[in-house]
């Protein structure tokens, strides 16, 4: 049976933060596991506070994390990396160089008999016209071509400024209240379920942890690591889904 882990919105900024230390601990523990079958690891977007394309700046800055992920994949485990709004144009490095499967939007998986839909979750709010426009703009092929070829120093400064603004918007402006945010997550999950049924939907983006069960499915929004580092686990010896907090 499979063993799967899901993390989202870690927002790694440097190697000194407590979030980075916790994330490295998480990756090292996965690499030390002796699973009967390979492990599937899902990065549900915004793992880094900023990562664009295959610029060496990011590779060097987060070298210890890259090392652990390479070790994870080298042993036959699988990494699925969903693009968020802080990590963009990932295929050039994460798929071509590292060996992860990069997903731009959403995807479905079957894990131990559970039908799972996974996506970053940044389309959950239909009223957020400004973000939807920005998302479409950044994913335009011409814009991607330009941003992927800007001088590294200029791009990093521009990206860090945009990242701070985006994070502030997500945390302080976009979500009026926890209840409002959770209601939007479920309303979006309902629409997705009507399009194609699933047992579990896993999302991130909105910095609110939510674990909701409806009569048809379960919806888990992973929240952010600004609050409490956590991951979602589907264990190899049970179909129970467990939220585990990292020490």
C-alpha cells in the first residue's frame, strides 16, 4: 500500500528560520523511513516564499533542501510539485533537473483506495478578480518567457517585493475571517465535486487550516507553516488520514 504526505504554504525564506529547520527535519525523516513501497510526497504550492524558474540563486540559497529532495527521489520515491503563487515556472528545474512531476493546476490520484483531488487552492475565491487576473497574467507564455530571462539580481529584488505583498494580501486582506475563508473553500470543493467526484480534496493557499467532512467527501486545507508546521499523511498500513504536527 502507498504512503503519501502533503505539505503546503511553508514559505521558506532562508536557511535560518524555524520553518526551514522544521522542513529539513521533515524531509530527513522521510529519507530515513523504511517503507514497504515507495513514498509519494505532494508539495501543494508555496513551499518557498519565492522560487522562479531555474535561476541558480534559488538553487544555491536552498541547497540543503535540494539535497534532501534529491536523496528522496533517488531512492525511487515520487515528488509532485503543484505551482503556487510564490513558486512559478517550476518545470525547467524541478521536473527536468530534479525529477519531480510539476502540476500547474489540479490533478487526481488514487491512494489506498481513496480518490484524491489535489491543487494549490488559489482559485477557491471567485470574487477575487484581482488575483485571478494576476494569475492569468503571470501564466501567459510571453510573460513567462520574459520573467525567466531577466537578470538574476533584478528578478530576485522584484520577486521578493511581490512575494511580500502577495503574502500580506493572502493573510490580511483576502480572508475576512476564518469562517468566511472556510465557507469559500467548501463552496469551491462542492463545484469541483460536481465536476468529478472524489473522496478527499487537499488544498492550500488560504492560510487557514480546515478539515471538513460533508456527506460526499472530506476537504482539507493545509493552512500555513506560519502558524504550526504540519503535514497530512495517508499511511501505508491504514486508509485513515492523519494530521501530524511537527515538533
